C-alpha cells in the first residue's frame, strides 16, 4: 500500500508540471481556437530565464529570498517571448486557414530550441564581446541553481517520501489555479476574456479590445509555464534546450484528456496523466523507458473514444 501511495505522490508531482503547462494551451485555445505547439518552448525559456536571473543577480547564492526574483525573471522571459510570438507570428495569421498557424507553431518551436542551443552563451550576444556572466553552454544539460528550503533533504511521512521541490510544485499549481479562477470569474478583464471566447465579433462591438485580451491569454499561459520551468529545474537539478518538446506534448495530452478549452479540465487532466504515468512505470510492462508510450497511448484512446475529454468544453470557462 505504501508503494501505491508513493506512486500517487510521484504522479501528482509530475502531473502538477503537466497541468501548469496545459493551462497555457487551454487558455489560448479557449480564446482563438489555436493549438500553440510552441508552448513547450515557452516552458523551456522560463527555465533558462530563471537560470540567467540567478547567474546575473545572485551568482553562487542559494538563499530562499532569491526565489521570488528568480520566478520574476522566469516569468518576464517567458511572457516577453510569448507576446512577441503572438504579435509577429500568430496575429497576421488569425484569419488564415487553420493549417497555417499550426505549421507556424512548429517552426517557432524549432527556432526557439535552436536559438537557446546555439545562442545562450554566445559571446557575440553581449556588447562587450565577451561572456561577463559566465553563462554555461546550453548544448548539454545545465545545472539549475538550487534554493535553500526548497531544495535539500526530503521528508518521510508514514513511509512516503516527499521531496521538497515536489511540495513546491504542487503548491504552485494550487495557488495558480485558484488565482486564475478568481481572475476569470471575478475580474472585469476575466469576464471580457469569457466574452471573447464565446463571440469575439460581438465582444468587439461591445467595446472590448480583442487584441489585448488575446495577448493577455498568451501572457497568462506563459507565466504559468515559466513557474513550471522553475519547478522542473528545482526537481531535476538540471535543464536543457530540448526539455520543452516532450513536456509540451505531454501537457497537450493533459489538456485533451481534461477537455481542451476547459481550464479545470486542464488541471484535472494533468494530474490524472501524471498519476497514470507513474502507475504505468511501476506496474506496466517496460517500466520507465515505456512511460512516454503509455502517455501517448492515452492521448490516442481519448481522441478516439472521448474527444471532448473528461470534463468536456464548458463555453463559459473556456477563457
């Protein structure tokens, strides 16, 4: 029984990462019906933004007080890239055939991966023609800065091992989900977002700035992905330029599992996918090497037998 409980805890931990990223997919889809396959790279950019903030402002520091500033750096990097991406790549294609933005998203994904891989510690990116902050090369795994109180020894609660970064990840998901629910249902901008998700043309006639709402949706999704990037770095202690690809696909799977366009569904889908993946590692043939196979098998089964997902698409919540 302890083993089952341990796997559930492990699943909720990884599922919280999937959920944080999946919400970004579903927020954008709820507004403009776009599957942003470059969203996984926004998650990766957030992790490298956090690393850069730590290297520039707090080299060698591991104090807990650095964590809020590292999070701000991660969010700033992810939101900046997401907003630029929406303005340059997606807005001109808003009325184009559905295939055009999909192909564009794949192109942006590869572009961002290669930009980080080749350019992260390129000295020509700095005015001094040198690397004054000693950024590491992103062509291999990069050690992520650890934070006192978040990193470190785990807890043993009744035989179940609780990792400190795992607790941080789950707390981030809970706070983010509650904050997003409040924003969408209790604020003026949130209600405007719901209006745009239901009928953008009528919302525009009512005086709502649709372009601003769409940018806001991209920014919210990017901020949550950045938090996930920091949580991932604290959990695994390293990051790499390819990390966004597989996590982006699994987050998309979570969004579909919960009901694409449904924010609560994205959270539930992420947690369910994490637990199922964790159980499959322990009890299904193949073990850990097969975990991705089982995860994407779930995606296929959901698309075939319940394409609307676990919770379906609630129009009023799709923002």
